[in-house]
C-alpha cells in the first residue's frame, strides 16, 4: 500500500509521509494504491464489534504499519469516543448524528484522527510541527480541538475578530495549552493572506515542519469511512441508502471508498445546495465550476469541490459506472427552510440547514434511508429565525462560557504573526 498523487506527477509515498505532506507537490490529492477489501470480521461480525474496533479494522490496512497497532487502536478509540446515534425522524428517514464532538460538527472526527496521527509521525522527525490554520469559524475550531493536548504539535489559529459566532469564539479561545489563538483585526481573507505565506516560508521551514492540516489530508479523509460502518451496523436495513450533504465531497468520497472496500451500502445520494457543479456534471458530463453562491448551508458553499477527483479516481472517470450507486440532487435555500419547518412541525426534529438539504434530497428520491446530520442546529443563527424557536444548546457548549478566554489580539500585520510563530520553534 502506497499513496500516489491524482495528478500523477509527484512521487509515491507511505502513509506517514502523506500525512506529513498533506498535499503532493503537483497539487493533486493522495490516493491509496489499492482499496483493501474489508476483513471477515467487518463483513460478517460488524454488529458484535465496538466502534473503536471497527475503526481500527477499517483504517489498519491504510496505515500499513506506519503506526504500531496498539498505538493505532488507542488513536481510533479516542477518535470515536463520542456519541454517534442513529435517530428516527419518521417512517422513512433516520439521521446519523455526527455532531456530538467538541465543536458540534462531523469534522471533529477526521480532525481528531489526523491530529493524533500527525502527533505520532512528527515526533519521529527532528523538526517540531506547527499547524497554522486560518478560520472563518468552523473548520479551524475542529482542527484546534483535535490537536488540543496532542504531544509534539503546536497549533496557531487565526480568526477574524468579531466575525465568528459566540459559540465558535468560545470553542476557539478557551482551549489554551498547545493551542495559541490569534484574534486578528481584519477579515477571514486577511487571516488567510497571513497564513498562506507563512506555510510557504522557506526560512521557517528549515527549522520547523509547517502544515495547514487541511481537509484533503488523507488522515482527515480516510477516517470519515468509520461512521458509514457505524450506520450500517445500527441500520435495520441490510444495504441502506445514505444521503450525504456535500460541499468539498470528502465525506461522500469516504463513503464510496467504504462501499468499494465491501461495506454493504445500497445507494448514495449526493445532496448539494445551490453550488451544484456536481449535480450538473451528473446531468451533462460537463464539469463547469461557477462562482460560489452563499447559502443557508454555508459549510457546503464550495464552487469547485477538491475531493471530486477522488470519486472520479474510483470509477476511472466513468459517469455511467458512478451513477449505478450514486445519484445527485440540488436543494435551494427556499426548499431548505421549508423542509426544516415541515419536519419540525410534523415530527419535532430540528434539522440544521445541512441536514435539511440531505433530508429534502433523500425524501424527493422516494427512497427510505439515512441522512448524515453533519452539524448541531444550535451552531446556526438561521435555525432560530426559520423555526421561530431556539434550538437546545448542549451542556458541554453552555459550560464553555465559564472558561477563561485565552487569545492574543493582533493587528493585521504579517511580521508580527511571524514573530509569534518564531517564538514557538
Ligand atoms: C464540511 C461540511 C459539510 C460538507 O462536507 P464535505 O466533506 O466538504 O462534502 C457538510 N456539513 C457541514 C456541517 C460541514 O461542516
């Protein structure tokens, strides 16, 4: 097992190196040289295994010995140490709730796994690892929480002062320890404009390994297979349909990988919002990204989804083959809001806007199945506005309010932020 670049112009690497590199130099994405068939244990004994055991069996061949088994089992146990319930919404649709992690979104799972892998493999290097992440609120929070207290890694988070929600700010600024949070006087774009050159800073990188730990890292992508196994384990249906609210298409790509490896999933539905480059490709075969459109399901506002190449890779680009197990649909903001209201009034279940996109697409397909509920509704102000009632806030998040805020206010100044990075070396 090795990893090649989907652009085919970068050298093959092992798992550890792929985790350290994040992205190959040719700007492709790493992809495993083979899709290992799932073990007998997973194929026939799924219902008897714990979530930690399932995670370990699924990921082991991909890690291919680069992390020792007992270490890997520990990482898996920590990664899935959260509630992942399958909740019945109505007779036809259940929701796999992936939002019970520290930042209330499914990205917690991949971020936790990656942070621990990166911690393990970077300790073997002579250079220290520093993760630099600019965030508009959400993804950075999952990365920061994932890396919190991970040995051998320092984390620097940049967020735009006054431009993230109260809950997001609490999640970003109350960690402390190895996480340094910079509250920048500027916009998210300013944060990115500072982070990007730092990541490419040749002088710094002779002394320290700098990484963005971004979402295309194989150690964030591959563990997203886990919860498809959990869904099948809990489902009464032998080969359920699973509907995935999609933006960058990492989540769906991981589900398809699990299916290719032998997990019994009957069908996938890729649910997009108005950013519908993939549904249009399904219809026409033309891949034509347009400008990003802002929607209610804003974590899916992606014009050119990077993980789509991983999906194409699994089908040799053959649209006909792909369509045998995947269909695609788009859902407008009006439909999203109407779905949230209809489902709430009929069943009492509060969908977040991303889950609502999935619900609508699955419902319209006429199939029974499972939606992935990717974020807690309390994270979005729109939910209260649309439903006229405020969603419950989990105790874990309410308690954050009593923690001390530790962040450093910084002006929009590249040199100053670089100084702060230098101090961490
Ligand atoms: C990131 C995200 C998505 C989209 O997942 P992809 O893997 O990028 O397709 C959906 N919902 C929420 C809440 C997200 O944060």
